[in-house]
């Protein structure tokens, strides 16, 4: 004959063990709950300015060079209040450079606007006429 009490206690044990483990995990999860911090966001009308951007004017006019000496081709640009960038191409490599960053450690991007892009290499400034998206007539 089958002992029903043995089967009943075995099934009950199989249900109690996971219940105890899940209860212990729930307890430890409630103790280690995440800490919620309050962030203060600026108002919608407040302008945030990037303090890392340094605009310089050349000391000598002869230090300003045109794009003919610049070996990269301008293929794209993005103008923003704080995070302007350009995409330049040399050979089959493309580079995304943000204002204030260096391009391959040689040229620092100084300014991006709709008319021209300005890079600096030591004392020399390279001004590239921005023709991206403009039809050539």
C-alpha cells in the first residue's frame, strides 16, 4: 500500500523550501533598496554655456591659412549651443571632432559656423569654407 502521509509531507517540503528561499531574498532586496537622489535641472529659459570652448583670434594675419594646406575634407557638421562638431575625411577614414577636441593629435577644432570651420595647429589657424549641403553653381 501507498503511504499517503509520506507523499503529502514530501510535496509540502518541496513547496516550503522555495518559499523560504524566496522570502530570504525578498528580505535582502528590501534592505538593499536603491537610494533615490533628487536632481536639480536648469530652467527652460536658462542658457548653459560651455566653458571649455576657447575662441582665439590670430596674432598675425599670415598665420591664417586657407583649406589648401589642410589635408582633410569636410563632409558634415553640426552646430549647437554647447556641442558643435564636424565630420572630416582623410583617405578612407572618417573622424568626428567636437569643438575643443584634437583631430589625430594635430589640429584642434576652434569654431564651427555655417560659413566656415576653424582648426588650429600650434600658431596656425586653418579656415575651411563650409560648402556642405550647398549646391555648387
